[in-house]
């Protein structure tokens, strides 16, 4: 499964078994901190 950044549309591929809906991730392209749905929770 791939999650997409809603800002720059970059994708992050994850294993379905490893998805935790409470974990935020940093987009490697635009540097924003995103939630599991790809929406910004913090920006640089």
C-alpha cells in the first residue's frame, strides 16, 4: 500500500501489516510532517 503526500503527491510505500494510523511521517520531497492519510500535521 502506498500513502501519498497531499502537498507534492510523493508516495511512501508501506507494508499493510505495519500501518499504524497514529504514526506521522516526513515527506522526503517537501519535508512536511504528514499523518497516515497524507494530510499535513506540521510544515517546515
